[in-house]
């Protein structure tokens, strides 16, 4: 998203852009960092990014006469660090970026996990997401929609690959095999506009939840629309 779109979505839920204290970057792909330079010009807040990923981003664009250069704080994937009162645990995810990461963020009374842009759910990701109150998990595409959709074949292969994106079926497989039954809310995200539909993602995940008799609440996000607000 652009900085303007980020601001608009925050405003829609009653939050201000200048209330942001820090930014976490998962990887360098443009659909995740295209709005970053302008955000940093406006905010001047620290941005946390892996050392390897940081080398792929042109930080000169984030300079501001008023606030100076962006405050870039790097870490090694797998490291834990502190942002304010929160403990942030980074972990590697299988994606075709140089050093893609997921995060868990733990505060005094809650822990949330974010695992987006990953081709499958390896053991280290499953381990990190255990014990979260809320998990945001990719459910990018319906496999059949992707196969017959508008993408060129090379891009379809990339999306389907082990370092691509998580399909609805693979997300459901994780729910059936080892998803932590203590998770109160599961949020499905990063749904493709061309190769998925929120109701298809919901149906596949809900069937897995019901097969395991999980008491987890399921929320499916929609492209181009902010989610509801989650409070703990």
C-alpha cells in the first residue's frame, strides 16, 4: 500500500498515522515496501528489518529534511528484539526473497503471530506460532483458480512453489495437522484478487477447523479493505 492508503485505512478505524511507533518489514518485495519511503519521510520512526533484506532497499528515498535519514535497525533472522514494551521474535519463512521473515509480537497480556508470503508451513514456523492468541496466516490462492487464471505459466509456477505463496489447501493442511488449539482467533490474509475469493478461503479453512473441533474464531480479510480491529 501507499502511505496515503495506509493513512486512509488507519483513519477508517479511528487511528492516526502519526500514532505509529515503529515499522516491521518482512521482506523487500515491492508489494510490501512500496509505501515505506514516504511513510518514513512523514514519521521518522525506526524501521526494523533483517540485515540482509536492508541491503535490498534504497533508503535514500526515505530521507527527510525535517526528520533526517530513516532510523534503520537491523537484526539477523531468528533474533528477538524489543520495541517499546513488546518483545518481537523474528523467524525465517520459505519465500523467494533474500531473507523473508515472519514475526511474533508479545506484550504483557497477549501474543500475536504473523506468517505471510510463505510457500509452505515448516516446523520452525509452526513452533513460533504456538501459544499465540491471534495468528495472521497467508491463504493466498485457490489452486484451481490459479491454474486457469490470467498469470503467465512462469508466475503460476513461482506462486505454487515451495518458496512461493500458501494456498488455501496448504493453510487448511496446517490447521488439520498441528495448528495450536489454544489460538483464539485466526486471520487469513494476503488473498489474491485474481486467484482466490474470500468465501472460498473461508470455506476451506472452516472445514478444517470443524474437522478438528477447534474453538478458534476465523476471520477472512479482503483485498483493498482494512480488517476489523482486534483487542486484547
